[in-house]
C-alpha cells in the first residue's frame, strides 16, 4: 500500500514540476491574476489526476527480480537481480511515509489551533457582508480563513475599512479552499521543492488579486494603500492555512499595481496541454515503469530483518522431516549462481495468457524450502497477484534443478528461501 502511494506521489511530483516550471518562466509577471490563479489550480489538479491516465502498452514480460542472499556477517538482505540492495528502497519508502505523517499531523494541529484561536480573546464579533469579523484586543496580524476574519482593535480603529476590504476580497474569492488543496498536494509531495514554491506563488497571486479588488473599488487611493502595506509589512501569516494583509512580497505587490499586461498573453497558458502529454509519455517509458514497479511492490511485512545466522530460530521437526532454518551461515544457491538462476527463469517463465488479457501485472513472492540435499519442496505463494501469475511462478520454481544446500556449522540443512517474480506489462 505505502509503496503504491509512494509511486503515485513521485508520478504526481513529476507532473507538477513539468507543469509549474513553464508557468514560472512565462506567466508569473502577468497581471491577469484570476487567470493565473486558475492556471495554478489547474497545475495542482492535473498533478493529482494525470498519474491515473498513464498509458500501458501491450505485451508483457515475466522475470525473477530478487532472492535472499547473505553478506559477510551472515545477515539476510533483499537484493535485486542486478545486485542492488532493496533495503535502500524500503528506507526510501519509509522516509516518505514518515514525512507524510509528520506534515499531516502538523496540518491538523495548525488547523485545530487556528479554530481554537479565532474566538478566544475577542472584544466583539459581528457579521460583515459574507464573513464574520472577530476583533481581538491583542496585537494580532489580521487574516482571513473561509468565512472568518480576524483583526486587532488597533488595526480596526486606524485602517479597519481598508484591511477589511482586503480580507473580504479573499473570502469572496474562496482563497482558503485553494490553500486546502495546495496543502493536500504538499503533504503528498513534501519531498518536491517545487510544490513548496508553487504554494508560495499561489499565496502571492491571492494577495495580488485582493489588492486589485481593493483598488478597483474606487474608495482607496493607490499611494495611500501602498503606504499602508509598507507600514503593515511586519509579521507574517500566523497559520499556514490563512491569507493575511501583511503577507510578504511587498515590492512585487506594489510593482504589480503599476504593471499592465497584454490580454493576448493569456494564450501562453495553453502550454498546459502539450506539457501534460509530455508528462504522460515520460511516465509511460518502460525504464520508468520498471522502476515504479519495484517501488510499488515494496513489502514491509515480507522483509526479513537482519539476524545473526547462529541465533536463527528453526522450525520444529515434523515427522521425519529436518528442521527448517530461516537463516543459515551459508544460504542455498542455484547451481551456477544467481546469473544462471535468472537465465533459467527468463527462459522458462511465460506471461499467462489470462493475466495478459486482463491486464494484470505485479510481483508474486514465493517461499520454498531447499533441503539438505538441495531439493525444492513446500513451494507456496506469500504475496499473490493473480491466480494465473501465482500458478506460473510456482510451476517454474518447482521445475528448478537441485540447489546447493545451505549450511549451519558446516553441515547441510534445510533453509527457507523467498523469491520475488515480477510480471510486467509492456
């Protein structure tokens, strides 16, 4: 599950990066703020949706992708067919999961803290057009969230009309919903620096849009408004969710009040269409899909942690059968080594017609025992993909020649082995 989410997050991050960079280069200096906001929201939404539409080409391959090996210390590790350590992939996915958890908890905590803070210490509360205004006695930074506006008594007495007009513009345009969507994307792609960059740019566009709404009302002088921005340019947003009058980018906000853009410049926004196609093509590349399949099939439950071979617990004797060790001093080996084993599997594995017809793919993990004479027995499916793929993996493993048995204390013993077999559509 977490491996699948990690693959989705990486694909989503690729889409967002390809879609946002042209915006940054082509559109960020233009002053049609509502259009730019719509474009940024489109980038966010497409980054969520495009990974679901990655094209899958016809055909398929089946191959063995790893087996249990031991390092010099007798510790068990997963390894890919090319010898790379899958424990690194496990750590990568685990780190991603930790980041998602931390940011999710932080967002929930900030949201709860904000909802607790808004009504606390209010001098008065009243309805102002589409929002409820909470006036605080303490010197809080004015901000808005959903249909709530917080303002300090000092700001309300000095410049209340202008500050409220600015925050009401945020409320009317439902900017808080944008920030909720952006934060969801941030949680999903926290490792992608461009998603943090996009979130800042979206906040800036919100301020440009609110500034323009205040100045279009006709009741505020431009120079007076710019002077007020400079006076209030201390402190920042008290919560990650909110839009605030004193938000940064002061020079850019004043510059945007003076800039004029050609309406035809909106045509640049159509870059989204070819870039979206490019993103889909990149995610459909065989090499990329093969790597994603590896990440997608990471199995925390199936990973055997490092244990010393001498302390390995053996299964009890059943009838006349030998004890079966989970870890041994020397692990069992295919005759001729791993290269010979992979060649055998590649020559004998066949993509089941039924699975190919249904478009089924994935990694079957099989477990079996190599006894003290090298024979394979007790083959079972530990992680299933499809009955036809499972059956094909079991069939080929049972058809293997005798292995070189594993040893404990220099004596051949029965050892349990796991072997992932990947079925990939092409």
